[in-house]
């Protein structure tokens, strides 16, 4: 995708930054990070562009997406890397073109993909997930067992490439099995009692990440998405057919189709005024809010409050804090915390 006003092929640059990040994680995992490969690390130094122009771009990004690219680290470093790659003469017209385009445009899609940090993995923060299963999912399932139609609705906000949503779906199936409401058959299929209506919605601002999430297919390497996968859950993933046909290629694993069937993915901006779901039992938004501005962090937690039902729970990342304490009551567990809707 080439911007008609500036001549910048932002889509190709975005893909290059993504590939650099993936290459760095794989090289780091193999212990082969040589001095010549330091270029794969995020750059902290400011870009060689006009400071006022960068400030205007940062303000535009915050207004449109809620992403805070003003500081070093995270999105700020990624913006510096991007700007250092772009031709300086094209930057003013490019920023003007972005200001005039809607957030759904290809230019914004490529920019968002460049700025968002898609580093995540299955069963991240396991203490919190265990606490969620015991204190939230198990009681919810027990209460719904009395109903003719049993419902369980969850929203994973900022799901990136889908690992968070699929982890939650697996956790739900495991809790259902424990309650006698689901079985794993010898052929590997997952059978849930037909009265259950289960929905795990994954949303993200990055359409490219969501396209990856819908495939449920992930590269398997030491520092990759399977780094914290409990061995007991390995049966929920299958080697891909292409790997079997090409033994020399890097290994991939795909989420079991019965787990994928429980999840659906939609684009959503946490700066929007209304949540994408109502009456949810659980909202997960972990390791996402740290990349947003203070304004949008507070706004997003109001969205979570409206999305949850009266007994719903919110799970945030370990570095996140509740910005509006009147909305949520902390529920403390071993080395973790969840938040109950007030």
C-alpha cells in the first residue's frame, strides 16, 4: 500500500519492522545475538525528523487510536524506528494525509500495525489464570448448570494475534470438564453439553493481528507463543499439515478446531464510545493499557464496566491499575488480583 500523497509504502515498512521483531526474539532465544544484530532491538534515540512534526503525529495517533507514542519504550520506540526509515521530505504530506483519512483506511491500518506491540503468548500470567478459573469460571459454571440454556460470555480486549482469547477458551473447556459438562474423545474432539452457549470475543485495533488470530496457527520456537503452555494442555494444539509435508521448515502448531469454534475476532478501538459486547461474565485486558494514554485508559475501564453484567469480573495485566476505583472492587488471590464490578 503506497500513500498517494507522500509516496510512502508504509505497509512494506510495517511488515519489515514486524519481521525484525520476530527475528530478534528467535535469535535471542537461540542465544545467538551478536553485536551486528543489535539493529533488531527497538531504537530509543529520536528520529531525524522535525520535532514539531513528530509532536503533531503523536497527538494525531492518540486522538485517533488512544495509543501513547509520546514516550520512549513500546509504541514510542516503534514510532522512532518507523520515522527513521521514512524519507524526511515526504513526512509533512504524509501526516496531512493521515489527518484526513478515517481510522479504517489502509494507511492507518499499516501505521497501527507498526505501532502495536504484538509480543504475547499462551497462558501468560498463569497465577491469575488459575485464580480466574477457580474463583470466577467454576462458580459461573456451577450456577449455569441449573439453567436449561447455559451461557458464558467473555471479552478479550486487545487480544493481539489471539493467544489470549484461545487461552481463555481452553480454560473454560477445562473448567467444563471438571464440572462434568464437557469431554475429550479419543479422537481428540471436544464435546460440550449441547445446552451450553459459549462465546469468547477477541478484539484488537490491528486488523493484521486479527487476521493472524483467526487462523489459530503459530510458529513454535523457544521464546515464542508456546513458551508457557502447560504440558497438560498440549492436546489442544495440532501440528500443521504443511509441516508434515515439509519436514525441514520451521514448526507450526494450530489451535484445535473445536477451540477455534468458541472464539470470534472483531476489530475494535478502545477509544470508541460503546463496548462491542454487553452482559459479559468476564473481560480480560492484560498488558494492553500500558500502551494507551491516561485519557483512554480511564475511558477503556468505563467500557469494561458497561460490558460486564452485574456479577462480572475484570482481569488486568500485572502493571495495570484501576483508574476509577468506584467502578471495581479488587479480589485478591495468591500473587494476583481480579476486579469485580461494583
